[in-house]
C-alpha cells in the first residue's frame, strides 16, 4: 500500500511540473513600484574609508592609550533631491566599522 501511495504522489508531482514550461507568463498581476509617487525618489550613497587616530583612557591605571586605525563603511540617504541638498533625509542609514590598534609607552 505504501508503494502505491508514493508512486501516485510521484506521478502527480511529475504531471504538475511538466504542465508549465519556461515560456508561460505568470498569472498573478505584477505590482509596479511607485517610488516616484512617494515623492522621495532621490538617493545619495557615500563610501567611507579614512584613517583615524584617537586616545582612550585605560580603566586599569588611567594611562592614555594612543589608538590608530581605519574607519570604513557607507552612508545611504533617501528623500527629495532638494532635501538631500540641504542635508536632510526621510531615510538615513550609516554602516560603519572601526579597526584600531593601541600602543602604550612603557617607561
């Protein structure tokens, strides 16, 4: 009985898979993006890659540690172009990564 059930399921699956070929159009209507209607169809994208240097105070002994490294990342802003030109954005995203090494003077 189990063999007949699996065989029937395999035949049904094969029939469904062969019923459509790659040239058939989808039956569901496509939803067109309406970015222009939203009123904020301009975007600014900036990449960040610059050296950094700063000091941190050691919590152990209060000594200042000189940190040197790089900051990398990107900034994305979306709004009307006139607002972007003024430094404003309806959507703002900043992704950043800081990698730095500290050195301490032992003396």
